[in-house]
C-alpha cells in the first residue's frame, strides 16, 4: 500500500505552478507544498483535483531550481551537440557492417525534425515509432526530440494488438512505420520520407530539461500496461550518471534490447553521452539461442547491459559467455550468487555491475559492483543510490525503518518520471510528494521490498503484492526462494503461490544440478524454514522461463505450478509393491516429488533415454528383462507395474 491502511482522510496540497497532489491528513505537509483547505477520502480528493482542471504532478521539481548535479538543466540535445563537436567523424551507430558517423547522424536527424515541424508537430506532441532496430531508428528518435516532440518506441516484434494498444494509448499524433497501420486514426509517415535529403531550412525549437522526451510502457504482466512519461532531465540523470561504470569514445556498446524496454536508454543514451559506438546486434532472445560469446567477440563489443535472467541462464552453460567485455551491467531481476561465481571464476575480468530500478525511476536508481566476495552470501546486493537519486526504505506510515528491517523501497531524485499518462489515480497512488527533501519533489512507491545493510547497501526482497497468507502466516515467496538457493545443488528457483483464501499453496520450481533428489531438497527446506514456508510442491525444471525482455515469464511459471497442483489433486497413490517400486524409480530418474498410479512417464518429463534406464533398473533390482518396446509404449505407471508383476510370476513358481 502507498498510504497507511488505517487512514481515511487526506488533504489536497498545492506545489509551485499550481500543481496538485494529495497527502495523509495526519502528517505534516512537506516543505514547498501548501494545503488547499480541501480534505476528504482519497477518492474525494482525487475527484476535486480532476474537477479543478489544474495540472497534476506534472514535474518532479515543480518549477524549482535544479536540485541535483546530475541534472544541471541538461537536455539530451545539449549533450548530443557536445558529442557531435568532439566526435563528428567517429561512428555513432553500426548495423551489419554499415555505419553512420555522429556528424552524418546529426544532419539526418535535422532533416527528420524539420519535416515533422512541417507536419505541424508541436511541443511535447508524442510520435509513435514502429521501426526495426537500426540506424534509421536512432536518427528518427533524435529528429523527434529536435522537433520538440516525445518519442514512443514500439517494438515491431510485439503482436499487432499490443502495438496498437501502445500507439493509441500514448496519445500519439503521428506514427512513423515501415508498413501501413490501417487500424490507427493518425497520420502515418515512413522513415524514408523523413530521412531523404533536401529538407527545408529553418531554426529548430528550443528544448528544456523538463520537456517530455519519451513514453515507455510497463510490461503489463500484473495488469494494464501503464504509459510512463520521462523528461529530458530524467534521461540525462541516467545517461550521464557518475555512479555508473564509465563508457569512453573507444567503446562499442551492444544494442540488443527491445526498443520498448528501458535497457535501451543505456545502450543508446549512455553511448551518446560518451561518444561511444552503438552496435546493433540480434535481439537478446536470438543471441541466447546461438553462440553469444562468438558474436560478442566478432563484433568487438566492449560494454553491454544484459537482462539478469539471461546472465543467470547463459553463464550456467558457458561461464565465459561475456569474457570479452570490459563492462557488463545486469538488471531486471534477481542475480543469483551461483551465476556470479561462475562468471567471476571464468575468463571475464571486466567490471560487473548489478543495477536496480523500475522504468518510473529511469532505468536504474541503485548500482553495485559485484566481486568474488559476494558469491558466498544468500543474496547479491542491489547497492546504493546512484548520483542524483535517493532510495528510502519506509514502513506503512511512510517513516524510515531501521537498518536491517524490511520496508517498501521508494525512489526520489532526478530520475523520477513525470507520471502515468492519462492515469491520474494511478499516478496519485504511486508518485507522492517527497517529505525528505527541502524543496518540492516527488518520490515513487516501487512496490518492492528491501532492507538496508549496515554497510549502506540495499538488498531486494521481493514484491509487496507477492506476499501471501499460508495457514494464517504472511509469507514472501522471495524469502522462500532464497532459502532454497542456499542448497549448494540448486541453480535457480522460483516460488509461485497457487490458489486463494485458505487454499493457498506454495509451489517451488527449481533448477537442480548434480542429480539432486527432490526429497533431499525438501529435507533442506524443512531444516532452514518454518513449516508454513516449506513449499507444498517441488518441481524440477531445466531452466526458469524468461520473456523477450529478459525477465521471468510469470504466466509460464504460474501455468507450470497450477498444472502440478492439478495433477496432485487427482493423484492416485501407488497401491501395491510393484507400483510403489516403479514410483520410486520414476521419482529418482525424473526428479519429481510425487508419482501416482495414473501418471504417464512422458508427461512427467521422461524421454527414450530415461526409459532405457528404467528397464536397466528393473533388470538389476528384480532380475527381470522387460522388452524395450513395452517400456516405450506402456507409459502409465499402473500398466507398467502390471507388466512387471506378470514378468515376475514365472520366476516365483
């Protein structure tokens, strides 16, 4: 929750330039804000704001002077011009052997800007961009900014419905696409139209640091995707942040993320600020499916931001996958200590950083350089606040908790976005006046749980909305995952609640190594956790499924967990000695916890090689040879047990 649950009265407060917000009535109004005299329930206060017509939470600084060195009135365009002056003849973007220098990109983006202005593009108008990743895309984004607009990057690999939802949901006036978009009621231009030489001359508009720069959408995995409006100063805070590993003009930075994902800010804007070369590579899912180590070496990549789940997955199979990099950053999920150990024990000798932050905080608000000293602990810290950011650990009354105690993470500082477009109540729920600064500002309620260690570094502990009650006890699935990961033979784990009310069960999906029996893992769980936290079911899987964004695929995880609980609800326990014997063999070979008389060997993950091992076990333990064709075709446990009983009868006479 954003506000204390017991509060039922709020006040409407006004910042500079008349901008409004709400604040709990029993707390002092933050410095720089004044109470308007209007109070009531949260819904009544929001109704008043909507009816007033005043702008709501439209700026972090609320018109005050710059408060952080990281912003300093910067815009992306000011930094772009500085880079062009220093590196005009260096390559800015390279794609499949074709390059465009910073000087050439500057001219091309000027042409785009002037043609957009010809079309009537006005200050802060949104422009949806549905183009493949490449040189033209970067030129178009720059051109939109130079015309005073804000770009809305839409991944062309998304389903058509998702693309239309993002384009229309952003309120875009114009779309730029390489195909027809018949379902959209707006002007559609092509990159070719905008980039052709010979655009009319003319002055480009001035752009301020508080001007809208882009609209990014949340993933929508937990509900309706939300359009987040980021300003120039937000992106400058991140791209020029002194706490991040320093890129140089000699770096070649991999561009692998979806254009709709906030890792794109690192790949493009951090590179631009440093005068580095942006190298377009295959998308991350395609790299994962091929030889990523070979591709990074072939393209001479020196820096990369890789999704956490991709790092967890890749270094398990090839610890030297990123060995050619000078800088490897990761973020988006929980990095496993085992993955860190595998990476740092290998040939990788660069700087390895764990970044944390939601899109609402502009890509990252904390960072931590990982070393070998971190791999022996249960968790890898997310670090401390980046330059210009503030991270608070607060309780339900919005008061700081003591070091070592769990609270919700709130983000303040220059990275906090303007808010959600067209979603006043959602904005009010998550973007609050910041009471910890001496001038008007906002803080964002992340919904993430964390705690601050004695050394000042933060640990991520899961989501507030992931908490569930099991047998009357409040349980955080992330805490259960960390306990399971303490077993030396568990590579990765995801704990998913299934059911509702009194019928909630925890299902643990684990990636074991070294033939770990699940009954051994259950004994470990019982040794290190109270009984109400021990999962109802343990399921062995080969890897944690991930999305194209490199995050956990929550729907896929829920499906696996729900299917396992359905199977267990209808499970018929083994009924005689033969069924119990075979159930034990299957459990051992298939790494499953429970096997019933009606279960199918192949449905539980079996294959032809494992059927051969079943046959060999039976031959060893019972001195019975069952024909291989029977083992392959009779795959239900009760029917296979009947064959075993039939084969043993002659020997018993």
